[in-house]
């Protein structure tokens, strides 16, 4: 037996050695063979690449457009600088064979992941594709998102996720649910290390709604995006209450009542354009002090005489604190966040001499600027983010105190 094993090992070693020598040999035979194989495969690879870019197919793309929604790739094209996107994992497919899932295989598995550039600065992105199995999350789908989050922490680059998903892929069972836990873990690990932004451009139901809530900033698109744990059908079955998707978890609810979303947009095009502007205010990571500083063309010694009289002498008269902020910051620009929730305090990003600053301002125009629970949470969360990423804070105080009761 030992002699036979030795003979087999010697034969194996000889094969490996010959294979190694053939690779190292400067002769053209092996190179020509590999080149021939590559050329033979080129047409097939070209067809695979074409299929991967179509997602769920032309009919599914047309359905997206009929709903006034862009496809996952169209959103990335608008978000990133031209020709800067480099896709990662475009040929990944699921490995599920239950419920005839082997007949429903799509390259990319319903999420487009990769790296790109926004205004000359790097960013990692993932965009869920609703045209592929409803954007549902399976094991391979989740592993692609997890990989992007791992890369963001390793490279210290922000991550932007575009959500358009019906939730877990039930055909994959517990493997899909495990994929969610992998993503949640990385959301928590990346918190305070790199900025995390989520844009909800479609349904985000069930397990798909937890990850956005763990990220730093959540934005939504009006009339097409929804965030809820269970849909209207389940609510009706349990409470016998008829409720629409918009009433249950639409952009209006989460920007005005719950405070989950810090902003909403009319459509996908407006959303991607605004996120590009928002991204310019953020540092790449907690150690970045310079990449978000831009040249200032606003004279640093300009005078604003209006500030002498903008605040009324009568304390019972209200004024808009935004008018004060705009006359102090660069070019009068403030990117306001949560402007429809807890209106008695104003938060957002501006620039002073080209450097990003956080704005926290009591708003006398709303409830005399009194502090209540929502306003306190709104300001505290914002201050905590600025603290994590070393962003200076400019505070405007005009407050009668905390709301009694």
C-alpha cells in the first residue's frame, strides 16, 4: 500500500512539475493555446456581459419605467461621474435549486455593486435591481453587499446604497435571512468609521428595511418608495384596518412623522443629483480632514448689515433662523436635513471659508424654538455624526427652554 501511494505521489508530482514547466517555458505553444481558448470564449463572454447589463430583461425594464422609476444602472449612471463606475461581481449568480430556482438565474443576482467617483472623490456603491426577482435578497445578493461594506472599511471610503427590494428571497429560506445579519453586522462595524448613505428608490419591506435604519443618512423618493416591516395586507389581516402603502410607510410619513428619512425627492433624477451635492460635504472617513474642503469664492471680510436688524427687538415676534445662517455661511448655501420633521430646530451642512461645518440652530418661527423630544433627538443625532467625523459645529441659540410635560 505504501509503495502504491508513493508511486501515485511520484506520478502526481511529475504532472505538477511538467505543468509548471510548461507555464514557465518561453515557447509559444502554451501561450498560443491559451490565446486560442480566450478568443474562442470571447463571443460567449460578450453575450454574458450583455445579459448581465439587462438585469431582468427588456420587459422588466419597461415595467420599471412605467412606474416612473429608473433602473439600477440608470441610477448609478446619474449618481457617479461619467465613465467612472467599475463593477464588481457582475457574473455572480445564486446557487439555490429549490422551487425550480435553477431556472431563474440572472447574472449579478439582483444587485449591482462596484466603485466609482463623485466630484473627483472615490465612493463604493450598491444598487438593488427590482427587475431581477423583485430585488429580493438571497445569499449571493447579500454577499455582494457585504463585500462592498468590507471594502469600504478597509479602503476607508464612504458607501452609498440604493434600495429597491421586496425583502428576503423566501425560496432561499434561512440562507437569505443569514445574509441580512451579515449586512447588519457590517453596518454597525462601519458606523463612525465611514459615512453610510441609503437612498430608498422603491419598496423596502421586511428585512430590507433594517439596514437603512442602521446607516447614517436615509433619503426617499416620493410616491415610489416605501419603508415598512409588513405591508398593508398583513396590517389588514391583524388589525382589520385598510391602509395604503403611502400611508403606512411612504416618504411623507418618514420625513414628517417618524423622522427615519432626512429628505425626500420628486423622482430618481432629482434624488441622484441631490445626493451628489450632499456627498461633497462629507469626509471620506473619520481620519479625513481635507478632501471635502473646496476653494472659497465668498469674500471672508464681507459685511452683512442686515444682521443688525434681522432679529426683532420684541421677543414675541418670530423670525426665520435660516435667514441668519445664510448671511453668515459661504455663498448663503445650507444643505438642510430633516427639514419637515421637528421643525423647531434646523440642522444641515454648510461651508465656512470652504470647509464643511455642521449647523445647529433653534428655529423661533416654529413653536418659538422650544425644545421637545423630537427636536432634541434630531440635534443630538446630528451632533454625534459631526463628532465622529471631526466636522466643526456652528450653533445658533435662541431658545426659551424645554417644552414642559
